[in-house]
């Protein structure tokens, strides 16, 4: 629900510039390429079971497979008699270098290393991509595990590191991709000429296929109907003559762990044209967004140069008026301490449709990692969220100190680090028991999460020490959240028992 903002956790200017350019693809062990083989000749050397499997795969892809083997196995002979796709021709002799000339691919099911090396060299000398089965050193490409819903095909590769693992991943994907997707993919191929005839903009084409995809996901086994085709084409035609209409979605990014994103958040991110994101959105969450989407850092930080809220509102509205689907991505949940109200008002005032996608709050994330309930029949019958950071960066003047001193409440303090000492002193002066358990959680749910466990009266000193130690070690502390109340007692015990890096201490 809440969004954590802490000055000390803000990226440097260089980091901000780097993140504004958007996420970059990490290194790939192999380039996944789907090779068109329809009607093209492939040279295959070898007559083993491995050769038979490769011949079947290549034929299924439409290749004209020429197999050079003195003694082809029974499976190869059977495949040649009844190929699944392109023809398979058996040549009863060993291969020669000239057999590989002008082939689309050269495949060697060859046991002997020396022969495998000669085969690879002969293919490369003739400019033919080569694969020698189970000999990565002689391969220009690899065959991955396949999920076949052709024309929808999924390939999985481990770069030869763990074929069994790759097969297990394939089995997982097989289980979640309906067989009916084959019909939807076939329909998409058949509908493309009609879509092209509409002469839609890039954005219009994308929206057509997004609606198609939504229908496929809703009724995967039913298959596309003629009525759906006409409806989607009619909607695309109507929108073609109208000005494109943009939209704004305020999306909760959760506390940091990308696995805590909601399914709807993932769907909205993957259909975005532009993502305006805060400093505290984890890079792993940003990676979920559509790769083609423009990603712009608009984070607000205290006491450092940052975007003004009015500028963020204006940018969001301007982009939406250009017909773009704008995602305003916020840490935690956008509706608590995330200035969502101002952004919703700006969008509505401009006549732009606005949607809110809730996220898991930092408080929920922190509590779940500690396996502690924020409410408890015996200790906490009330839960309250407050911010310790007003517009001027100081402690808000209108906090309800009697409520903060309530022994039957759990209190979650957002943006607390600069003002916690004053907040704790004033709450204790209002009657808060100084021995109430208190925890500071940094970077909740992220790999670098750490905690400081103490009591209301001792937390400030321990917090200062922990932050100083982190800084001395050259480590960023990340966004901070403080939770206090008797319900946190179990969390303090847990943190101490597991040897929390958080300088676990009680009292």
C-alpha cells in the first residue's frame, strides 16, 4: 500500500541517467533464432538414433533432408518412408565435404571427435552453419528443447550446460500452454493480410493484436470465431479514423521482489508505451515492462535534485494526450504515500482515462519476510500507517500522538530515517511504552534486505550505527520502514534467532 521514499537511498546522478535510458538486455549465452527451412536442403551425416531424431525435427520444419549413412537405423528408414514434413532422402555412403556445399545447415551425428572436427571444418569452409551432435566445440548453433504448438513454438536452451534441466523446463511450459493456442496462432497467421489491409498505425496494429491475445487467453481451447474476427477488425477500422486515445495506469510495483507483482500489474506493464517510474522501483521489476516501452525515471527525493510533482503530472498528461498508454510505476502500493491522488486528479482534469492497479505494500512485504502478523488478537487490534516526512522534510505537525502511544496498535512509519528520533521522543512523552519492540527494515523483500531490531527507546542509536557501518563498507542502505508495537515482539525474537545481520537486539 505505501511507497517508501528515503533520501539516503536515492541513486547517484549517473545512476539516474543510466536508469532513464531504460533497462538493457543482459548477456546472452546464445542468440535464439528461429530458422526458416521450408524447401531448403539440409545435409545430415550419420545413421544413429540421434541422427533419426534430427532428421525428424528438420523434416517437420519443412527441410529437404539428405542423410549420408552407410547403415541407417530402423527409425531413419521408417522416417524416410513416411516423413512428417519435408522429404528425407537416404544416401548409402559416408559424407564428403562437397556434400555440404550450398546446404542451409550441416548436421553431424558423429561419435568420433576427429571426424566431427573435419565435418565442422568442411561446413565452415563452405559458409554453412554446422552442428555436431553433443560436441559443442564443433557447433555454430544448438538445438534447444521445444514446446510445439506450431506456428507457436517455444525453444529452451541451457547452452549445453544442463540438457536435463532444459527438458524439465520444457515440461513445465508444456503444462501451462494450452493445446488450443495452436488454433489461435494459426488464425493470427491467416488474419494478418486483413489487418495489413487496414493500413493501421504501429500503435493501432499493436492494439488489435493485444485484443486478439486477450481473447485467446480468456478462451484458449475455444479457438477464434468468425464473429471475433469481424469485431476486432471493425474496432480497429473505427479507431483508425479517430485520434488515438491514450490512458494512464497507476501501478503498484510492490516492495521490490518482482515475484510479488500482481498478474494485472504484469499485464499492464507489458502493454505500456511509456513507463514513468520512481527511484525506488527495483530494476528487476522494471525488466517486466514491455521491452519496447520508453522508460523514464521521474523519482522524487528529498534534499537532492528531483522531479517536481507538477512536472510529473504534466509529463504524464502530455504523453497520454499523444495517444500513449502511460504507466506510472510506484514502489509499494500507489494509493498510500504515493501522491496518487494528485496524479489521478491531473489525469481526470485532462479527460484521460485512469486506472489504478494496487500493489503489495512495503509494510506487508516486510511483515511477510519476518512471518509476523501486523494485527493480533492479543497484541494489536488496530493497524496504523503514518509518514514521518512532511513537505518540508520535517516531522509532520499534525500527528495523533495519543494514537501513536496506543498499546493495542501496530504502527508502520514510512520515510522515518531523518525524523525517527524526534518521533520516538514525542510518542514516549505521550505515553508510548519505551520498551515496545521496534524494527527498522531496509530494502524489504529485496536480496539486500537487512533489519535493525530494538525497542522504541533504543532504536535510534542502533539505527544510526547500522547505517554508519553500511556506509563505511560502501554499501547503500536502501529504503527504510519502521514497525513498532507489541505484535512485533515475535519478529524481534525471530530476527535474533536467525542471527539477523540487522544487529538484532532487544532492549
